[in-house]
């Protein structure tokens, strides 16, 4: 089993989870994709490269498509880039597992965070909800 983890976060939950998974599945690979904004334009290429290496599951923790530069239509661009990344994941036949830390981000990332969240939920093979409030 090869799992791509997107994105690497500062939350200790991630490393605690994967430490345990490494014990349970010692022959598996777990690789993080950094959330550094300089890498954001290359996410589809990273997904492709890792898929060619045999990764077939992507574990999403947060949708990070915000554009931090003051450019016109940044939130619309971020929305469509998020849709594009989802399309790439589907075309590459990744199984999507999403840990739903927050249904919506703490601040607006795209022009329609609710809609992009719904798109990812609809494509997910599995969703891990951290509280009953997330599934109601």
C-alpha cells in the first residue's frame, strides 16, 4: 500500500496517525506533499509522478488552494485550480480518503469553499469524521 498525504501539516495528529500505520503496515509507504505555496502550481505533476511510482491512495487533510498573492480574481482562480486538481486525481484513479478536520476552512480560500468541499466529498472513497457534528 502506498499512500500520498496531502498536505503535510503542523498538526501532531498526522504524525501520530502515520506512526501507528507504519507499525500496522510495515511494508507500506507514506509520503507527504508539502503545502508550501511555491509548490502549489505543481500539485498535478506531483500527483502524476507519485502515481507512476505506484501510489494509489491520497489521504487529504485540508484543501489548500488559496492564492496568497493580491491578484485579481484570486479566489476564482483558486476555486478552479481546486476543481482541476480533483479532476487530475480522478483521471489518475486515486482513491481519495479525506479526514474532515473542518467542513469549511477557517478563512475563505476560494470563491466557493462550500461547493468545492461538496465536490471533494462526492469523489471521496472514504471520509474520516472527527466528530458527529461533521456527519450531520
